[in-house]
C-alpha cells in the first residue's frame, strides 16, 4: 500500500523513514520533502497547503493513508478536505486542531476539564489588557511574572515571557497593535509565569484509546545554557529521566485522559498526535501548550527508538481501533538528536551551501542523519532552510548517545554550520 507524508522538515523525514520500514507499505511519497526524503521515498512537488493538489495526487497514485506532519495544514482543515474526498488521513480535524491553533480555545478547554495549567486572562481589546496590567503593577520596572501570548499560530514565536511590567506592556503592543504575528494577535492571553523544567509528552489517540510515547525534552533557545532567542527546537532526547514512570501515569490520568474526554464532550473528538508541552512545577506538571502533531525535533529521537510498525499504529488510529493494538516496544537505549543550523538562524540566513561529510556520518553505527532544510542541486545536497539536519544517535546511556551524535556532527560541514553543544546535558547532570 502507498502512503503520503505531508511536509518537508526533519519530522517528516523521520516519519517517512519509519513508515517505509513497514512490510505493508510499498511506496512512501513525501510532499514536498527534502534531500533526505528523496533518498528514502519519492518526493512530490506539491505544497502542504494545496489540498486539492494533494487529494488529486493521492487518488491517482493509490495512496491509502496520508500522514500530515506540520500544524499549518491541520489548522487550515486538510483532514476535513481529505475526509470529504473519502480518503484516509492521519491527523485532527480543523475543529480539533484549534487545540494548537488557538491558545484561547486550548486554555478554556483545559480550565473546563480541570487540567492543571497556568492561570490566565483573555483580552480582545488590548487597551483593556494594558489597563489590567497597570492596575496590578504600579511601577514600570516592577517584577511581573507574566507571559503574553498571541492567540493564533505564530510559528512558536507568539509567546513572550516577561520579567517586568514594562516588558508586559511592550509585548501587548507588539502583538495587538504592531501585529507582529498578524491575525494571530486578534486576541491576547496574559498568563501566569511558571517555573520548572520543561518536558514534552506525546500521545497517539483515536479519540478513545491513548497510546503514550516515551517523554522527550526539547531545547528551544538557540544557544548553549538556554540562552538567546527561541527557535523551533535545537535538539531533543528521549526518554528523559525528569519524567519517571510514576509522573508519566500522573500525566496520563490528569492531563491526557481528561483532555481527550473534554474534546469528545465538546463534539471535537481528537484523532492524531496530542503533544503536551509541560512545565514540571513544584505543584506538579502543568500544561504550557498543546500541539496537535509530532514535535520537531522530538519526533526524531522518539522514532529512532520505536521498534514496532508505525504504519500499523497510524492506520489503526485513523480507523478508530487503537484499542486492538498491542502496546509498542521501544529500544531501551536513549536517543539524542542534535540540530545543525544555518548561520544566522533563527534570524535571516543564506541557502545553497553544499553539505559535505554526510556519507561518513551515515557510516557510524547507531546514527541516523535526518534532513530538514536541505535540497538537492545537480546531485549535491545543499542547505535550504534554517534548521538543516537532525543528527540522531542511540547509545547505552544518554551520555553515550550524546557522544555518538556529536561524533557524527563532526563529520558534517558547510559554510556557517553550527549547533548547540549541550543537547541532553540536563539528563547527564
Ligand atoms: P508555548 O508555545 O506556549 O509552548 O511557549 C513557548 C515557550 O514559552 C515554552 O516552551 C516555555 O518555555 C515558555 N512559556 C510558555 N508559557 C509559559 C508560562 N506560563 N510560564 C513560563 N514559561 C512559559
Ligand atoms: N519542538 C517543538 C515543536 O515541535 O513545536
């Protein structure tokens, strides 16, 4: 059977690589894909937002399952469009994708379902938001433990963590008046700032049964020691010792299950990947946000450890029979993924630099180099994005996996290539 993966990042390369291992899958297409997916699957030059084009392709090429990687097409209703066309597709409906697409929808649902999350207030009128802030904090440099969030999708950038009152006012100004994130700033959420370690817990659900995946930890800030601007994620590892078995059960019981039930009750049944971004506070884990898809780069180390047939799991989810599947098996060894980026990322960067050393890296044991922003020009792999590669390795311990990932990183070079040097150090101590 043929499968279509929608997207072109490191997550989609990992999905295509894993799905292609299923004995039931004949051919994997990736739309539009990258140089890495071209080597393992068949790239198709169709945009993830061109639903009609994707549907036509799926029909003509006997695609029996489409797997959607990124949030933008999910929020825009790609799943509804495929379902209307009577095609099987993995991911949440447009209504259910609001869990990621609207912070207000997400916070209201969490509150109604009694899922632990930061206290919050929603404002349609930014003047009212500013008045609220000024009433609470009198001095301009008064400590204000507030996070300002644009309601809509903003590629991970619409969240501003503030320390002082004036930073809060400035953040409201940027989101609601200067429209830095466009229509995403139609509503503003002011949230209590939480302290703690962050972890990502992803679960696959068909709306009734929940299959929780081992916890992972992302590294969002650009530079070592969590300094610098936020990025899409500079590396990840899994499993993470900061979420032990007991905490995982607690998260399932108090976070995942009530969320899935609340979505069902509100007539937005959730099918797909429910990704909880959590802050592990002194009072216990609290939800920072939900994503409605695999995390990138969390997907890479998680799938590197998965032993079962991912295609079977995705298919069972779409068909609503996850309950019938046996639990997944995992490689006991941890996996570490180091993102190699273009000079200038997360700001402006150049494209088109030839990448050398991919073959040497691929020869190392227990290493897989997932491509993200790459393309092939005249038989040469070149850079084509900010996050370029996700160099992923397994090891007998987190420290060994880290060492092996960085050994592979050292094989690879292009003009301006860089990465964080401290991925997974939080687990090594
Ligand atoms: P989000 O897109 O909501 O996950 O926010 C991006 C990042 O902002 C998170 O990974 C956290 O580091 C930070 N963040 C979001 N909400 C809060 C909060 N209430 N308290 C502290 N940090 C937060
Ligand atoms: N790694 C964070 C995300 O996928 O949103």
